[in-house]
C-alpha cells in the first residue's frame, strides 16, 4: 500500500470562491481542524496578495506542529520573499511556485514566449530552493499544455530543486483517462536522483474533479490537492473528503491509503461550511444531509435487515452519528413500525397498525416528509394539516 499525502488549499484556492472571505481567526480555527483531520500540508494563503493574507499565513505557521504549512508565490522574487518572511516561524515550511505553461496563458496572460517561461521557472525555483528545503512547482493550466513542453517545464523545475510537482487542471478540462496518462507519462520520463512526488490539483468545471484526482493516484501521484466541501473558483476544487473516503472504501483497488482521520470529516466539513457561508447540498457525496438517508420502502427494509445492503460507507466512519429512514410516500411498513417503536409506541395491535399505516400513506401522499410530530398525531387520532 502506498501512503497518499493530502494538501488542503481551502484557505487559498478555497477562499477564491466568489463571496468567501475568511477572517484571520476563522483561518486559524480551520487550520487547527485540518491538522486534527490528518492533513499533511496546508496551503495557508498567498502572502503577497494582501496584508491580511500575509498575517494569516504567519499566524498559522506559528501554530501548526504536525502539518506542514505552505504559501503560494508566482514566479516573482517579491512573492517568494513574502512567503519566506511569512513562513519563518513554521515548524515545517514549504513554498508553492507557479507559472502558466499553456499556449493561451503564455500568449495572452503572461505575454511571454515558451523560452521565457522556461527561463522564469529555472530562475524562480532556484531562488525559492535557496530559501526553502521543500519547493513545490506548478505549471498552471497543465492539462491544456502540449505534452513535450509540459515535460520540459517540469524537468526544469526538478533540476532547479523542486521536490513536489503539481499538475493543475486549472479549468477542469481533463478526463480521468487522459489525466492518468499524463501522470504516467511525466513520472516515467522525468529524470532525477531525488524522490519527486507528483500531485493532482483538480477543478470541477465538468464535474470530474474527484474521478480525475483518483485517476492521478492510479497513475502514480503521491499527494493530492483540494479543498473541504470542494469550495473554490467557479465550480470549485476537488472535495478532499470525497477523495479520502473513496480511497478508504476502495483501497484494494487503488492500493493506497491516507492518514486522514476519517471520523473528523463531518466536523471539518461543518466548520468550513459555517465560516465560508457555502452550505453543503443535501445530495453531496459523503457529507450531504441525505448521504445516509434511505426513503424508499425497499431500501428501508434492506437497511433495517442489514445496512450493508444500501450503505457502502457507515455514518460512523465520517463522524456522522447515525443513518436515517425518513418517512415518505414510498416508505414501507417495516420502516413505519421501526419509527413507531423509536417513538415509544410498541404496544399497537395488528389491527390498529393496519389502520394507522393506511392513514400514514394518505398523509404521505400530501407531504414531502412525514415528521415525528405527524406520527404522534396519527397515533393520537388527530392529523396535522400543512
Ligand atoms: O488551479 C490552479 O492552477 C491553481 C494554481 C495556482 C496551482 O490553483
Ligand atoms: Zn486551483
């Protein structure tokens, strides 16, 4: 089994979510929870971006002991200097230097030739390595970069001292098979006498961020980057909780695991949702409100007999107390009796049960969900109208 490291960028890429602006205190509380969750490195911010971004990285660097703290820098010396200053007190400092390598970014955004970009990589990764033991390099928009140029950019960064190579799918453009092949190609062709760790960094524009990240792991990646709840630019980054739980549930397939403390997942998700103001959709994988809810009679009957019939993840695994069997028009007698018993109505005769179940079905046809109060009213012989 390979161990996959997790880098969380909720405080940097996640904060690029439109409308999200964490206070320094909120960032510190999130960073502490990420450490508890077992994250191996936190991208705490972009120190050159603003005084508050700088202070947040500096404060987080002072606090974390187990988790490495990294800051983002463009291939610009003043950005690297800002990271160096902000991370002076970190127990485990790292730096993340990036520059775009795709034709559209080089031509229109950077207005640099490919040769100038290669020179900038060499100069700035070298400059960063003189100040940090651990340097990560990202060729931004890697998945729209021509493969031989991507290899050249990555080899240049490795030769200049980078030990982590991140391959960003900046605009969520790639597909699982293509991304898998990109990782295989780079890992097979890079030359170095040091260990080089590759990581996926996926955005979810086409809804493939989790699948792409897992494909990169299959292709040899040793670290993954993403955010809690998938917050981030546009459609967001990959949701790290999905990757962590998928690895756990399918570890035999991926032949990999992680040090994520899975039963801290729900608490981590809730904290980030509260501070970001971005609520988690009910049907979101792993941590959505309905992730452990079963409504149809056939499913409820199966789950009551053995939860494994319809649950591949136990609620306890991710720190959720219990599953639920919400009552609706598709629910069956088994779940209805279970609910009655849970509410303390154990001594109902068969005949009364028959009649109650019939009334329940009539009510359920009119409501999205039949509540505990509705059931109590049914038993008491009254009906709540809504
Ligand atoms: O998506 C992206 O390309 C990024 C880089 C800065 C790594 O966030
Ligand atoms: Zn990104």
